[in-house]
């Protein structure tokens, strides 16, 4: 069998190499052609030339046999004169050349240095088989295919522009941003699914996605669901799952693995534009009706290499659109000093308007808080989730991560600084949306040398505090300690510790400043028991907060670590990497259950209920105003819980863990719940060493959608 398979594979390559030999193609054109194929041809021929409902595969032995001995110019001529069916010649000539180059590359033809394809005369009648393998299957004019195409165009044509007012107060049927609202509550007002009928949920549809390290949130508007994975953005009919259009990002750098390393958490929508980040450090705006690129802007860090093969990792947080600006956080490689930043782009053009560095620079507030270290030795302040926004105060809120080199703060520096607090790590930043200027900041953890980020969602709410309502911003770091601040000023109000950590021993009731445990103070080469582990008691999977009851629902995984810091010389620091090690271990009181969902009343500051399970939590929480919350875990289970008691009301087993943020929406009065499945993120496997019986399926991504079944 192995020999037969090998023979088949060799034959396939041989056929591919036998076609298009006389005229090499331009490699850059092939990359452009990949994107053009996704936009113009993928609906019929499949996202990766693998064949679709209306068109055959364009790779492999059968296709190559049709083109054996023919030229790349002949392929280009055929595309220009025959494709697309019913609209031959309607694409720009350069696009046809790019498409031909992409098809040639996919079939094993070799590129040439700077060569460009030129058309060739079409084969004489009878000189070659009429069927080349490119034809779309013929459809009569009154066929189902034409009806479906008309419905697709009507669906896309009915999409309305998304206004600022809609973002500030989203329609109940839509899910327009990462956590649905600017306040990142993760709660929906839809009422069809409730505690009495949620057990009737059944699969509505599903759709496979390209494989990536996805943690994404789909967006839904006017009955169209937008989802992204591995550099591919797709528009789907939110009621049926039918593909409406797709955009495929050409990836030039081989070390980006075709986009499989992309860890995307969501997109933004504004006007008639869908805004997405790409694995190659760009942000693109796509027309919501067609998927065509409106603008494309590179958002690169300082001293970014121009050679795509030397590109360093760069992670974007979830973009939001506020005040006509695309605002997102950017995290560079851990060995990039003083480089993480928040950027604002003009939502109409992509032009960068302002940038705010999250590592305080000399001369700025907090600029001398790095133990005297120069900017070239300051690492951290990462931003890898999304922002929240107060449209009344025109303030945008971000949380930041820790330092990536603990030795900068632990070891003596040539010059003594004012402190070693390391601003703006582990900090809530409030920025003026129009200028990017710092309005206020609150540092949750000074001198975090344990990797206990406070980079997560900044939830906006109005809470009763000391007998009167206060507009607040609330967040919790990996320690699962919630800090609540006044939204306008940053004044500290109160904290709530969920009791899963051994690092903080006291919190000042007036300032919120935290006292750390001397027993876990880093000593070079000496392991210390630290709870939680660097994965966090909670991490990027976000909480959901009921804006009416003021109850927050928190997904948690219970782990610890034998933390070890190793002192390094400046030369060793310059080589990059971390000086901290975090071998994961179970909690000293572990009972075999590692996953936890907890409901906390923020008015009484007391827990309402806790549900524990063996599998670690992997998804964000989705809340419904009808008293239901959804969350998923590493064992591929997706649960619906009673929001008042924590009782499991419904569960299903998915194809892979739901390492993403679930959503709910409605089309034509019918409510749906959607979640992207497919693990791969860091938090997804936080408890895996302790649960060896929980199998992890092979990589695979899909969006799965549920609706109520019949009684």
C-alpha cells in the first residue's frame, strides 16, 4: 500500500511538472494570485483549488494531464477568454496573469527571476482536448445554481452600513464586535433561548476553516456571519452557512507557515468595511459586500526587518472602531525591547493617526520606573486582547502584560531609578481616543517578575459603590483578583480576590497596592511554588457580565508552577528569550478537577456559585439576559448553565475544543449560538498534563452553529 501511494504521489508531481514548462511565472504574481483566487474563483473551485460545488479541482494529476505540454501563456489566454463563465474578460489583465501564476505554482511549475506571463494564442480547434480542467460545470439558465447566486447577491446587497450609533448600541440580532459591546460585557438581550428551552438546542450548520492557532470571535451583521482563520476571511450566510465571499491573504514568508501561526481573536466592522489583522503584520479593510480590499496598511514595530524570511512574530489584539478610528494593540517578539504599542488608524484610509508605547520612556510619567535600565533593556507591556471604549468620555481602555525579562527589575543597574515598578506593565491605560494621549493609568501589579499579566478585558459598568452609582472599569489579571476603578479618573475603588493565588498577601483598601509573599520572591536558580501557573487562573478567555444583576461569570483553570528565575548577563539577555521558567504542576490541594466556572456578585462582592470539572476551561463565557450562560472546555464539551445556580442545562460534544469566544445572533426572528472549535492556543492546554485521558484531536478548525429544535 505504501509503495502504491508513493507511486501515485510521484506520478502526480511528474504530471504537474510536465505542464507549463516553457514559460516561468513571477513568484510575487503567484502570491497576489492566491488572494485574487479566493475573491474571484474560490466559490466554484474551492478555497485552495481543491474543487467546489460548481467547479473541479485545479491541482493534481487529472488537471495536469489536461495541460501537459501546454504553455503558461496558453493558460493565461484561456483564463482571459473563458473565465469567469458568463463574464469572460471582466477582470483586470494583471489579475488574470496573477491567477495563472498561482495555478502554475500550485501545480509544481518553477518560478522565474522577474519573468512575467504573456498571453499565447488559444489552441487550435481540435488541437487539444476541449476540456482543460478549468471549466465551471455548465448550468442551465434556470438552474438552482443561478437561483442560489441571485440569493447570494441579494443577501450581500442588503447589508447596511454600520454606524457609530449602532456600535454604541448594537441591534439585538447582531454581534458587531469582539464582546458585542464597547463595554465588553459578552451579554446578549435576545430572548428566544432561555432556561426552559435551551435543552432543545440542535446543530444548525457548520463550516470548516483553514487551520491556525485561532481564538477568534465571529461577527454577525444583517444575517451575514464573518469569520477569519489563517489569513482567510469568509462571509457566510448566518442562517445556512453558505459561503458568500472569501478573502485569502497571500503569505510570502515561509516561516509564517501559510498563516497557520496566526492567533486571531476577532475583527471589527464599521461602515461598509470589515477590518482584520493579518499574520504578516498588516491590517486590511475589506468591502463587506464583496470581500475586496479597500485599504491595506502595514503596522510594523520599530526596526522591523524588510526581508520577509527574517520577520519576527507580532501579535495583534482585537481591533475595535471608535470615533472613526481602528484601534488595536500590538505585541512584538519577547526579545524586542521597548516596542509594544497601541495604534490608531483612520478607518476610511488605514493611515496611522497616533501610536502609544506601553513601555514608559525617559521623560514620560513612569519613565524612571525601570530600575534605572535604559529603554534598550525594557521588555514587555504586551497587548494581546481587545480594548473597551467609553463614547461619552472619549476614552479607550487597554490592559497590558508583564515584563519579559525579570532580571531587569531584580538585578542592580548602572544607574538607580526612582523605582522598579516597570510602568506601564500590568496596567490599565485610559487614552484619549482622538489624540492617543494618556488620560490616566492604574498599575495593578508593581514589578511583576512572575508573569502574572493584567492584559485582559476592561469591562465597563455602572455599579453601586458606597451607596451611590459609579461608572467603573473592572479587570482581573492571571491571579483572578478583580480591581475596580472609577472610569473617569482611575481612582481605585475595591478589589475581589477569588482565592486561587499565593502571591499577594494583602491589598491596601485605599490604593489597591498589593503586598507580595516573601516566600515566592525570585532567587536565581531556586524553584518556588507559585499559584497560579503562568497560564493563569484565568487568561484571554473572557468573562461575561450581566449589566442588570452585576454578576460576572469567570472561566478558570486551576494550576500552579514551580517557578524559577535564572540571573543572566547583559550579553545573555541580548540573545533573547525568557529568564523565567514555569514547569506546570497541580495545586497542593488538587482533587483531580482543574476546570472551574464561577459566578460573582459585584455588588455584595460574594461568589454566587462555583462549578468545577476535570477538564480545563478553554472558551470565553457567553451570557444571555434570559438566565443562561455558555462556556466550553478542553474535553470538547460546550455547556449551557443556569445563570442563577450553575446547573448544567445542556451540553454537546464538539469535534475539537472550543478555544474561542462564542456568540449569539438572530436571523429572521430565529436565534442562533455559534462557536469556533479547534485548539492550539496556549491556554487551551493549561491542564493537559494532568488529564492524559482527554484526547486532543488533530488540528482542525470550524465554526459550529446551534438553534432550537422542535418540541
